[in-house]
C-alpha cells in the first residue's frame, strides 16, 4: 500500500502556513490515490527528546544495556520503521533562526543511524533509504531563494544534505517566502506555493 509519512515541525496553531500547506499536499496525494496510508508524526505538537548519553550509546551501538537505553532504542526503531514504510515523506519545515526547527532536527538525529540510513566504506558514505521521494514545504518570513539573504539559508541546504545522505535524493521543495512582508505578499506567497503543489501533483501523476 502506498504510504505517506507526514512530519509537521512548526509550532501548532491555526495560523501555521506550513501546516496548512502540508495538509493540502496530503489531500492532493489522497486525491491521486484514495488508498494511500498516512502516518502522522507531529514533531511540533509532541517533540522528540534530544539525544542523551543513553540514546547515543544505544543508537550507535544498536543494542541496549539499561532500561533507559532500551527505551531510547525502541523510540528510534519506531521512527525508523515509519520512515522505512513510507514511499513519500511530506515535511513541513518552517524557517526558525535561518534553519529548521529543533523539533525536526531531533527527528533526523533519531533516524540517521549508521547501518540503517547510511553506511560508510572505503568509497565514502552511501545512502541506504533509496527509492523514496520527499516533498518539503518551507515557510519563511523573509526572502532567501534570491537576493542578499540567500547566503543565510541554512534550512534548505541542510534538509537536502540530510535527506541525500540517507539516499533520499528525489526531493521537491515548495517555498512560501516573504510571509512577513505584509498581508498581500503573504497571500501571494501562499497562492504561489499552492500552484507549486498542484503543478508538482500533475507532473508526478503523469509520471506515475
Ligand atoms: C522562533 C522563530 C524563528 C524564526 N526565524 C526566522 C528566520 O530566521 N527567518 C525568517 O525568514 N523567518 C523566521 N521566522 C518566521 C517564520 O519562518 C514564519 O513565520 C513561518 O511562517 C513560520 O512557519 P509556520 O507559518 O508554518 O508556522 C521565525 C519564526 C519563529 C517562530
């Protein structure tokens, strides 16, 4: 069954643009295939724990010697299972302080495990989670896709890098930028992002 993993990482609330656009993206995917299974992991509403000595020991070693380590390993294993089950990952990623929310970074810290998401050899790193596609909804108060603030964008390159490191290279970024530039700019940005979602859906439906 086609499976979509949905990761929202922004602060919950009706005003969240990324949450609205993520919901619309999932709706579009459902229209394309009503049988799609959706796994919802709301990282903003229920943040994952940061790494700790116990979780690093368990995750890097792949085994647990204490109850704390066993709990940490079980959580990471559950998150990895959700990711492995997914053909498509929809990520809602607001820009916070030029990068991604720490809630989303905490998820990557839990799933980017050696031997599971990537491996190393003499040839260098190799992503192991191939054959998946990701759709990333990026919301930003400012403008970073062009202009003087472009060099400040630590959100999109970071996400592309982490996904690519795991072998997820089919990534579509949908940007809603200039959200803090007044109401007109905000509405235009949301409308443009909606067009991008529609265009992307049409292209992927044709390719399917
Ligand atoms: C804690 C915090 C930090 C932010 N940092 C930035 C930033 O560095 N650059 C920027 O353009 N917008 C920044 N913003 C604005 C958000 O990116 C913008 O409001 C976006 O719409 C939030 O996503 P959401 O609507 O999906 O919740 C920040 C917002 C918050 C709450």
